[in-house]
C-alpha cells in the first residue's frame, strides 16, 4: 500500500490516471465522470485567528469586522468548498489547510479551518476560535475510485475504518 497526499485536484487526477486506486477528498461538485464517490463523514469548520491577532480580543465577530483583516482561504479561487467564500478584499490562498494554519499562527490573517486541524498538537494554544455570526457548513469527506474498477473487500473495510475515524474527530 502506498499513501500519497495532495491537493483536491491532485487526488482526482491520480485516480483518473490510474496512479491511485482510492482517494480521500473533500466533497466537490466538479468531479471527473470517470470517478465514483461515497460520503464517509464530515469535519466541522471553525473561524480562527492567532492568539496575537487583533481579532483574538473581540467577543464576537461579524462579516464587516472580518473583512477588515486578511483572509486566508483554501485554493483555488473558484473552489466551491464550504469556507471558500471570500469575505475580505485582502486574501492569501493555499492548497492545504495546514499551510493556512501555519500562516495563521504567524498572525497573517484569519481563516475557516477544520476543527481537527486547529486541534493538531503543534497548533494547540496558538489559535483562538472566534465567536462568529456565520461559520461554513462541515466539509464532507468522500472516498473516490474509478467507476470501471469496483471496490473490493479490502477497500470496503478501509472505507468503514475511515468513517469510524471521522465520527470520532467530528
């Protein structure tokens, strides 16, 4: 077994090009027709900034206040991800939530991140969850595979394990 990591488009591309048999990715409307997918669970999104960021001292933030500060967004521009909506005119984009978290910890802006990323041990006590009037819906995690290659018993077992794990992290 080989495990590879990549941005959303990379996962689908590896499946289409037969360089991977299974892919885990966040639900996205633009999926190649040669792929099949199955929802496994979801991860909660939260509004966060670094402990030293000016927003960290606010009791509650609204869109107008968030728009005054740089927003760190998941790429690409027309991603369609929950949490991919641009609120601020100042935006930096990355193709990884972990890159966004690294930028965020350096006080470079605020972001909507999956809760499990915020709870990653290296990031503990370095981010503040902001009480906000709106947070994006949870990100749906899907298992994807080629339509012309049905899942076997091992893949079904692995999908169930991933689903159990997703329920545990919420």
